C-alpha cells in the first residue's frame, strides 16, 4: 500500500493587507511609521494585559493628530492573528482582523463582533470599558482580540502622554 504524506494545509486568510488598513485609517495617505520602545517601565503593564511577556523591544505605529494605528499579532489557539486597531482620542475607532491563520474562530472577522469594540476605552485596571460578547467556538480568538484591543489602548495612552 502506498501512502503519500502531504503537508497539512495551513489556513491563512488575508482579509486586508496591513499597509492598506493603515492607509485607509488616514484617508488614503498613511503618515511615516513611528516606534514605541517597550521600556522597563512599560513591561509590567504589557505583561498584565497579555498574560505573558511581549517578546518585542519596539512596536511600530502610525500617528496623526489624535489618531494612532497599531498592527498587532496575538496567538489565538496556536497561530497569530494579525489585527489592525485604530485609536482616536483614546477610544477604539476600528478593530479588524487582517490576517487569520487559525482553522477555527474566523467568525471574529465579522462586523457583528468587531463593532462591539468601537468606542471602548481602557480602565485603570487594564480592562476594556464595556463587556465584549464572545462567540461560541471562537473563545481563544475572541480573547486574543480583546488582548490586542487593550494593548493598543495602553500603547496609545503612552504615546499620547508624550505629546501632551
């Protein structure tokens, strides 16, 4: 009997190119990227938000006036979900999964879920200001998007504080 070993198909759905997301967030013309250094001062809050160490020393972001845009990766079940988050005046203006690599939980890409994040802020205890309903069968993906939402809000507060 002959059996063929084929590589497992890797699920990778690109819903929007990250550079296109950034450009769209700024009306078609993205500003030059900036860097936020994840300093010793920031690491404890980042660790609290993610429930792990970030593993990066700097994070790229884009900013113009009161708006910042973050492209962040976070593990769902086993693979990273690349998410674009737009923060305007300290509130989430948009959250969108851009690249989804998991085999389950892809429902998090739909507006019925992502629209729940619009207008949310970060409380002093690093929690989102409102409850976000989950999706049956997508618990880990939902949790990953909540973490990146919290992280983007925290990072936005750090870069906004530097400009005040």
